[in-house]
């Protein structure tokens, strides 16, 4: 049997046809007014997705490059920052800040749990030398999505930096309204474009801190980047990943056409379906039952079944690529990505493939046990859509009287 290759990982994610087609565009001169119009549309689109009226700076790098730019541009050696560590990517921020000689206060949160805003606020209140708080929006290693509105209130006394590599474009984001000074994201996850472009939103408070920061930088210097953005022909200071930017432009067009509210609802529903399907397979969830958790879903493999062997069996027998866990959970957890260009039938496929892999390794699993809950939820959606709208609100004419 020949199976198609299918991605069901947290990222890079599958690309919509229009985004794939954009890769065939002939190479263009990125210093022209024509390309500047595309570049400006990308910036405006990202502002809308991020919920900010402030500056958005774009880099040709992985998202980790933009993480590093935040540390370079906002701090001086020896300054103290709070890092919320609730998974593999929170831990990456600890390592990054340490590499740049920052003093770090780590708030350890059990993997699979959401950071408690009260605990964050208490850490900041206990140490007046902390100048910034860093938190991961969607911790891809566990599927946990932080309540950024509540966290923004907890960190209002210091600069707030958010790693939204996975969340942006799939989860609600209101950077300005929630007091998030810097939000870092990338092209290759919920935004449905290839890897290679990263970006940061920068508040006025962050610009003031940037003016005092003394870390060395050049390629990622925010001042140089903003100056080029404000040029008569808006551009990047260095040669950008032109092809990826063209594809990101096509992806943002689809994102904005769908609308952010609908997009958030869709991802939330996909998360609910994924959790139902994994429970149906008898797996214990690592990702909590919270509506925000709609980007990736993680579950523990059955006793005696290693995640690496399971993922290998799934791709061998079905062509579907799932992901193992991270860090100490690498061989204990399997993860299904369902953000960006994803729909319920993608989940049906991924769960059927996972069932096939479990059966191939001799794990006890009932046929259809993962797929059936998803199909039932799909049927409920169809039924709800078919029902006539009813209203219990009073007649407008009676209210007017």
C-alpha cells in the first residue's frame, strides 16, 4: 500500500495551496516599490494578527533568532529577568538568557500546567531588581496555552516578553490591550508559511528600554531594522528571505479573510476534538482540558510503548508524521499538531494513523476508538448549524415601548 506523506506535527505545518503556489513566483528585487507594497502589507497583517498598533520588525531567521534579538536589544549584562519555565521552550529562554550573562529568576511550573499569574506577580513583588518577565504563549512541548490577558496584568510592573512562536495566528492575541511589550513569532506554525521568517512587536516601553541596552548586536539590531522600515521604500536592512515573504503574504491574506475570531474558534474546536480522540484511544492527556489549548495536543503513550517507536511505526505504516515529546518526556509523550491549515478530517487521519501504530506495536486499542469521538463532535457541529436560530430576547418593538 502507498500512503501520502502527511504532516501532523506542531511545526512546520502543512501549507495551503495558495501559499505553495506563491513559491513559484519569479525572484524579485526586494528594494523596489512593488516589493515594498507587499512588505508593508505583511507588516500591517502581522499588526492585525498580533493586536498592536506599534512597530513590527521582521527578520530572516528561525524564531529562535528573534528570541535572541529580544535579549540583545532589551538588556545589558547582569540585569535580572524572570523566566517562566513550564516546558521545553520556557527552558530554552533560561538557556538563552544565561548565555547572554543575565541574572535569571526561574519560576518552575510543572510540565502540562499553566503558569499561575498570582505566582508570577508574587515573584516580581519579592524582587524589585527584576526588569522583565518572559513567558511562552503556547508551550509546544505540552500543548498548554497561557492566559496572556491575566499574565499581562500580573507583569504590568515590568517589561513583558511573550514567546508566541506557536500561538500567533491560532490563539487570541491582543498585545496592546493586554500590556505585552514584546511578542515574538514566526512564519511556520499557525501562520501557515514555510520556516525562515521571524518577527517581533515592540511597544514604546520596550523602545525606551532598548535605548539603554548595552548588549552587542548588528544583524538583529532593532534600531537599524526600524530605520530601514521607515525608509522611503520600506525594507529590511539586509537581504531578506524574499520567497518566504511572498508565501507569508499569501498566507496572511487567507488568515485575514477567515477572520481572527473565527480562526480562534476553529483552533479551539480542533483542540477539543484532538483531546476527545486521544482519550478515546485510552491515552492519558498531558494537555489540559482548556478551550485555549488548540494548537497542539500531547498525551502519554501506553505503558511499555515508547514514543519514538510509536512515531516510527505510525509513519512506516501510514505515512503520517507525528511528534514525540521533548526533554525528559521525549520517549513518553506523543504530540499531534493541528494548527494553521488544519480541519477535523486532518485529525481523523492523524488519530486513525496513531491507532494503526499502536496496533502495530501490540498496544491494546479498539478499532475506531480514536476516530469515533471526533466524528461525533463533527456531527454535533453539523446538527447545530442546521438548527434554526432562536432568540429569547424581547421583541424590539415591545422594548421600544
